[in-house]
C-alpha cells in the first residue's frame, strides 16, 4: 500500500491558545512535581520561538479518535465485521479481536506465523494487506508496530513569531501518589497565552470513512472539547482551532475516471489493492468539488469554508455518513 500513492488529503489547521497552554520540553518530564517546566522551543524564521510539536498534536488527535471509536463500538458489531475493532487499546495485552482488551500490537506479535501462512502462494493478498485488514480502524489510520501510519502532522509554528506571548506561572506541586498538595513545594512553569500556530495534517491512501472520523475529531478540537498539553486537569490547554483549507489530490488522477462533485476513497479507484478490504463504493458526493489538472497527470481540488453549507462542511458531513456505515457495520 505504501508502495502506491493513490489519493491524499492535506488539511491546513490553525491553532490558537484560549488561555494558558504548555507543551513541555523533554517528554520524559511527566512528573508533575518537577519544577521549572519550559515550553518546547526551536528556531523558526530566524528567531527562537515556542512551537507545538507535530508528534504531540498527532497523539492528541489519535487518542481522541480512539475515544470516539470506543464509545460507539461493541462486541456485536465487532463479531459482525469479522472481529474488526473500531479501536484497539494499544496498552492492553489481549490478542482476541472480539474482546475489549484487544491490542493490535500484541495480536500481530502472536499471529506472525498465521499471517505468513495466509500470504504464502496467495495471489489475492500480501503481508501488508493482511496486516492492514486485520488492524483496528484507528490503527489503519495512525499505524501500529506492524503497520506504518497513513497520517502525518507537521510541527505547528507561529504565523508571526513576534506575536507569541509566553508567561511564567507558579503552581503548587501535587503528590503523584496521594494527589495531595506537597507543602511548600511551589514550582515555576512557562505557558503560552497568545499566538497563532499553523500546521498541516497529511493523510494518504485514505478512505472516506477515515476522513469522517478525522473530521469528527477536528470538529471537537474546533468546539474546544479537546485540551492539549500539560495540566489539562488544572484547566490548562484550551485552544481555538480552525480548518482553513482541505486539498484533495490524486497524483495519477488523469488516468482514472475522476469527476467533479465526487471525492474518492482508495477502494473506489482502479488500483491493485487486493486483500486490504477496501470498499469499491467508497466515494462521496460534494457539489463544490471542482478538480484542476496540472501538466503532470495529477488532479486536485481545494476546499475552503467550514460554516454550515460551505465546501469543507459539506465534505466532512458526507464523509461522516461513511463513518456511520462503518459504525453500523453496513
Ligand atoms: Zn489497533
């Protein structure tokens, strides 16, 4: 699958703090009693600045997608779909797909030989296809130890470095075990309170139902239902987010029957994707989509506008219907 590039979507996202936020330098510093916590920094545009690392943003989006998926999943649905979970729990130990403690990572560790056997001499599938098809829905997007991610998120840098405002705050340290305040233990931490950060979410070889789940997570980010970074339980991490544009692109689109008004998931395009379990009917109708062809065989359409009835809104809600079909095991 990674040897082909069938379709891709690039989502431009703007994030602004709505109150203090902190993404700590040094991921190892998860100890809330540790003093003097600083924001992660880099050089950008010739100046030193704080930024929001893409890996953190991806982790936040993934865990929110997992939360949404687990909320609507149940054993009945999993059995109906041949055991495919909407989201596994990467931290669990289970290898039985219909169970709640199912972890794709553990499953693939246990099923190495079985997968090798299924693939050997079988023209209809490959190792990559078997692993993809047997992975849970969220791992199919974000990857696991056996499967690389189809989603990348770039570091979010300030649109204007000079407009970023950071402040020092102090807080009382909390005992990690008892949850009580440690007497006299004040610590300093740095927060960002103002700034506009820009990032790009890139998803390749997507299905429209995957765009649907991603749209749900982005909507929740926009509705301020997801906090980011450190000390969320103390009210830090509130952000405002806005999707500026979505570009849908098919690098070899001129060879395919691609029509305006449609967005095509990977299964709907005439490519060799045997064994992956893609749906051939994977397209949605979005009237605003008008493709442009470049001189290199690629076709792409850019959508703007997130308000009700506007192009991105229409794309998201059409894809959401496809996600609904997955949830209902249709
Ligand atoms: Zn999984």
